[in-house]
């Protein structure tokens, strides 16, 4: 028979049972010490990779899973998908060093209840756990009650800005792509069935519109401003 859950000495309520999943032992030690010094929290297990996080969550059934976003063997988001399908009652707070709005959106859609940046652990972790236990969300270092409103703001942040073309025509954009690939004027003329004089006129117009003066500068400008995708 399993031992009954530990209870807070001051409130008499059961401790919040927490599973900690992070591949860095030093991080786990620091977070565990931080939590154990806080009344009402109990670390019931640790995991060093995504697979262990799944196994221990399903076995221990913690109240809270603190899950590193970047885990070996199985990334945090993939581990979270498996956990939510097998133990949907656990509340997951992602721990991460950096995170994009798109990653936050994806995590929330899968079922995450909180996102805590590692450089803000000392300031935010306890509040994040208590917020999530209470049924709200913790995003961007604050309690979030209206998830739909928060997601709407994140969607606006994650929206890909409209690509600037600097007034270049579709044909001029094609010529820019060829310059990035290292094509000569003759190559470009042959590819688009143009005369080399026409290609030169296109390049002159492109130089004027982008403010560059050489083919190398144009290639660098195009990559910096995402006029073309960088070559793999």
C-alpha cells in the first residue's frame, strides 16, 4: 500500500506532488532544493530524458510535472503529447531557457498549463506552480485567467511579418534568387530566355531599389532581408 501524501505542517493540506524532468543534474538539484525549501511542495521523482518523464509520470501520477522543453531521446513537446494521452490530469509546466511565441502556442494547444524561463526560476517557479494548481495558467511571468485572450496576443506575436520586396518586380525577384545562387548574367539570360542586355537592365534596377552596388552586396542583402531562403 502506498504511503499517504505528505501534508503541509502549517495548512494541513496535502503537499503538491511534483515530478521534475530535466536532463541537467545540476538544474534538477537546484530546482529540487528550491521546491523543498517551500512549504507545501513535495518532489516525488526525477527524470533525465523524455522517455523517463513519460514513464515516471504514468507511474507516480504527480500533481505537477516540471518538464524541460529540450529533452534528449524525446523532446519536451513530444513527451508532453504522450503524457497527455496517458495521464491527462497531470498539470504540466514547461521549463526552458528560451521559447518562441509559436512554441508557447503549440505547448498550450497540447495541454501545458505554464511556461517558466530558467533564468527566472527563483522569482517565478513557486508562483507558477500555485497558479497552475489553482486552475489558471502561467505565461510570460504572470497569471493568465483568460487563455483565449492570451493566445490571441501570442498569435499576433507569432505572425510572420509580410515580406518586404523593396518594389522589386516578380522577374527582378527571380533574378535576385539567381544572384544568390551564384549565376552569371549568361546563366540568368538562358534560364529565363532573356538577352544579357535585359538581365543587365534588371540588375541595374535592382541595385537602385535595394541601394547596393555589387552582386555580393545584393546576395547578402537578399539573405538578410529574406528575399530568398538561405541555401542549406
